[in-house]
C-alpha cells in the first residue's frame, strides 16, 4: 500500500502527487481517468478530508487536500489508490504495481502560495504541451472552480474559501480566471515544471518553511528515540 513520505499535521493543506509505476502512462485512456475520479468522489463523501483541487494526467495525479482529522488523508489515499489499482488490474487482466512506491506530500502555506498551488495543478497539462488551456482537459479542478461542472463535484468550495480568508465565490472565480490568464500570457519558459510543488516538504514564506522543517525534524527524532 502506498505511503506518504512525511508526517501529517491537523488542518494543514497538502499538495499530494502520486505517479504510476515506472512513470508508465497507465491513465492514457479517458475511461480510466473517469473511473479514478468517480472512485475518489464517492470516497470523499464519507471522509473528513476536503479536496481543494485536483488533476488527473496520463501518468500521475495531483490532489490538494486538507483535513482536521489526523491520518484521514493518508487513509483516503490508501483506500482510493488501493481499490483503483485492484479494479484496474482485474479489468485489464494485468499483474504488478499500478502506483509508484510512495506518494509525495508538500505542505502548502496560505494566501498567495495556496493560489499558486491551485494554478500549478490546473496548468499541469498546459506545461506538458497537451492542451493550451485548463478548460481543454476534462480531468482537472478548473471546471469546478469556474462553475462549469455542476454535477458530481469533488471540490469542497466552502473549505477552499475559508483558507482564502473568506473571499466570496464570485470574487474567487473572477480572480482565478484572471490569474490563469496572466499565467498563460507569460513566456513559455516560465510555465515549466517547478520541483518545489512535488519534491519540497513545504512551500510558503521563509518562516513557514523553516517551521515545517523544524517540526518534521523534531517528530523524526522522537520516532527514532521511541525505537531505541
């Protein structure tokens, strides 16, 4: 079963990324992306985890989540990804791992950093050169964040607005559209992958990152002492 490579903090926002085994394009067919999204939507209904944004690409997924329940996020991902892998292998008459060993979790600061993470997720397939705009890729949170997806929604809009200092939804939609348009107007070199979002332990201002790093070091030290 996949495991995160860090400890969880109650109420924190995390950007999760999980790749297919050997970076293979196991999500290359729309049917599989649809099935994964539907399984995630159903599991979220009975989970204390709130989904703030997502993207399902051809060989990995992005999930921006938060939860006040310690361990709930790891439990959700383990359940969804474990069940999906089992169904996929049964349907394809396939054996072997679907996912890479671990998924990565990056803790995200609020304010402008959360806005930037939302955009980074929705622009994934633009950076990959597959589409020219997030609206052209059906498996991303853009369609919910812009109010274009009315049924079977996954994103917890209330939880998202609370983390953005209570901005109204109409103002969020307007601001988000403008920020995406501004990002698309940049030179292509500035739309390249930024490893911070998928490899760092935290993204935020300097004080936030130092605090997260210090907390993780202290937790890891206590874990090591407990084992001695």
